[in-house]
């Protein structure tokens, strides 16, 4: 405040109104209008003349009007009258005795500063009454969240109620209307999280809870789920909308009914996560990642170019709806030119993917590994046909050469005594870097290719630049996927490298009676502690099930055979028993035998009755006349006993 504005004489209230009253002059004045340069006086009756005066009562300051017309006069602001808390008279004589006093307090608001949407200090700039006072006259108000949660946006009508008092008048008041706006929002970043399926937007002046907040992206409305410290979270967005590379436009409106707005352009780039190999003479390679779209969201064709090193890889029109796969045809790489560790870059509509994924030609691609009896079959491509250069290491056994070779299939014969579990050797190329001795090599095993849960392969050791060994975790089945990373760079494989656990191998099984009970089975690769028992099935003679009840370890399991699965009399020959673990059936079967001792003991007890003694005595007394009469009841009774035994056996 300057010396001409005595704030101690005023109580200034900040009032939000939408209908503004005006000061109407009383007595001989009709209206008084305060402007930026002066005050306009309009007469209700009579006419102005050169003898009319304006006078402040307490300071006795007199001023002549500038007469605009008979009923309108104008008085310029001067330092001695501006922002005075006083009473004035408009007189037609110099002593002003014939006029009553009116309140004089011509505060003129020039501008109002904005404040953040979450509240802050508002500065009101009044008219500058002195050419030397460059700061002007300022009044400061603090707006808290209790107010900003109720009002928002821009061009908000603000009314100032100014009341003054002095010894010469009991009270006076002036209303002044201005328009105020909160500071406009700014957006500094927008991030789409694919894993959490949410958008995080950060910036300034996003408001507080309670302020209307609207967000539009590429024509669609996004509903904010949380607002904390100028950070907007939008959860559960439609992930398909963000599977395309390109520019995403965001329009943010803060406040109502006249919101402040901000715009932002987010660039979503194509991302490459892996690439397959092909021959240096040329061929098709597959590139995996996300936002690899051949088509735009509006179904128009994207402009796609793929470069591998300095070579252009011709895009093949294979549309993947998930935009996670794209294929291209590599040209032949000239002999003697570098054909390994070539950077792969996908450009879609002018936007480049990351360049940290490397392509190398002439690498074998493993697509599938399966077992057929004692043979292991590896299916893929670029294997060549040199049997001497291809070896397979498994579980630390002696390196095996293939028994048959083609460019797309290798067959290995496993020795009968190959142990289960243990060391796995992964063969390939470029399994080293220029950080000798400090390579960070990790190998993870995924028991389910659709799961993100993996188990590390322990004691990972690089034997050479073409092989890595590790101790495989407990597992089973033929679909354990391996992921190898060297210094955070993933290995180049097609759809993941599958590690096949050996199929179950059986040694023996304990005998039980046909009335059921527990069968103990020994062998190898029979599962592991903690395996889902539903993954293990045991069959006897390929027709009868024995429910697995426990896995002691990989070499011993127990199953429970229910009674009633064998017809009586029970078979006395030997039966085959097979075990299937996670889809792999034992390539050999073991001999299973029923222990029929209990059955025949029970049968003998049924038949060993006193009827045989009675029959003997009857025959001795009566000769051969009555044997048939006595034998019939005995047979009937024995038959009833046997039927009862059979029914009881089935029920058990």
C-alpha cells in the first residue's frame, strides 16, 4: 500500500457474486462511475456549470469538474484524492453548504493475479496513483482448499465489497466487480504402463479433489481414478488402444463451467524384444516385441521400414492382431562382410524402435524339443548337415553326436544310464562379451510357457563363447522354457528355447492284494517334492488307474489302488505298470503282480464248512442213494457265500 491508501481504515472482503450492484448517487446525483482515469458524475436533475465543485469533506480538497454535457461531469484522479477514505460533496458554490455528503472511496482495481488451482496467494493491483510508484497498490488474499474445491476454471466473476468509516459519516460501502482465473494446467509427461495397464500423467495445476477433471485422448474419454499432488492416474485403460505406435493427443480440462485447458502429445514408439536368425545368403527373420503395427488404428496402412545394420529388410505383410510380431526378408550379406551383432531398428510412421536388439546370421533356431523313447529330437532351422560339428551336452554326460542330421531336425540317442536332473549345457554362439571375466549370465527356467513365474538355473558357468552350463531346478515334462541373458541381452531363439526333462524310468513296484492298497514305485524322473499330484498318473495293464498319493522324491512315489478293479478270481499273471509325469509317459514299464493270498484264504474259509463232514457221514450210512440230495444244498450254500464275497469285494 502506498501513502495515499490507508488500509487501516478499510475492511476489504473477498466475495464471489454473480449480480453486481452499482453505486447510485443520492441527492442531486444520479450515478457515480469509477473508471481507470477518473470518476464520472451523472446528475439526476439540474445542470452542471463552471461554478460547480467537488470537495472532500475532511481534507477540504476542492476540485473543478470537466463538464461533458449539462448532466455529466468528469473528475480526473490526482494523488491528493485517489484512494481516500472520506466523504465528498458536489456543490454549486465554493463553500458547498447546500449539499449533503456522500461516501468517497474510489478504489479502482486494475488487475487480479492468478493462483494455482490448489490454492495460494491472490494479488489485487489497484490503480497507480503516482508515476514514481512502479509497484502500484497491492492487496493480498490467501485462498485455501476450502474455496478452491468449490470454484475452478477461468473468467470467474469476483465482487469486492469495500466498506469504510470516518468521524464525518457513519458508514459507506462500494462494490467493484472483476474477473479472476486460476492458473492454467501444464502437462509435463504421460506414461503408459503396459504391465499395470494404466496411464500416469504429471504436471501442474490439476486441481484438488472436487474440481471437475476431464481427459480426452485421441477422441476417447478417459476417466481419472486418482489425483494426488498434480499426478493423475487412469487405471484399467483399454490396452488395445495403446498397442499402436504413433502420436497420442491428450486434452485436459480443469474446472467448470469455463475450464482451464492443456494439451500434450505423447509418442509411443515401437519396441523390439527379440529377433530370429537366418542364413547369410538371405531369408525370413521374425521380429518380436510390441507396437509393431502394420496398420494404424483407423485400419490404414502404416509406413514401415526395417533396417538390420546397413541392410534393408523387406517387410512381409503378415498382420498380427496383437502387434507383437512382424516378419521381413533379409537380403544376402556379401561374403567377408560382418554378419553378426547387427542392430535391428523398426521404423513405423517415422518413429524408430530401440536399437539394442542385435541380429546375427547363420545361428541355429531351436523351435521344439521332444523325446521318442530313448531318442531326443530337436526341430528348428539352420542346423546344417555336418554331424562332426554338432554335439549335445545333457546333464554333464559325455557329449553326444546326432544319429541323424538335417537342416531342420537333429536326433540324438541317449544312453540308458543317463541320470536325471543335474547339469544342463546350452550351446550356441556369441556367449561372451568384451567385459572379460565380468559377464553377467543368467538362465531362468519357466515350467509353463504362458506363465511369468520362473526358477533360476543355479551355478551358471560360461565354458566358452559357444556353451553355458547350469544346474537345472527340479521339474518335469517337455515344455520347460529357458531364457538366457548375457549382460541383460536376451538370447536369440524362436518362441523360447524348450528344455526337456527326461521321461520317467521304472525299476520296480510292490505287489498288493486285489482288495486294493498302497503301491510303492521306484525308478527315476518320477516327479519332485511339491509337484501337483494331478500331473502324475499310474496305470496297470493300461486299463486300471492307481491314484498318486505321495511323491517321496524323484525316485519313489506311492499310489493308491481301489478295490473292485479286478474280476474274481483275480489274474495270476504279471501285469505291466506305466507312469506318466506332466505328459511324459515312461518309455519302459515294470512288472506288477497281484498278491492273491488274501483272496484264496478267504475263499477257503467259505468253502471249508462242516458240510463236507456231514456229506461223508451221510454217504457212509445211506450208501449211494442220497448223495445227490445232500450235495445240492451244499452247492447252493457255497454259491451264496461266494456271491456274498464277490459283492463285498466290489463294494470295498
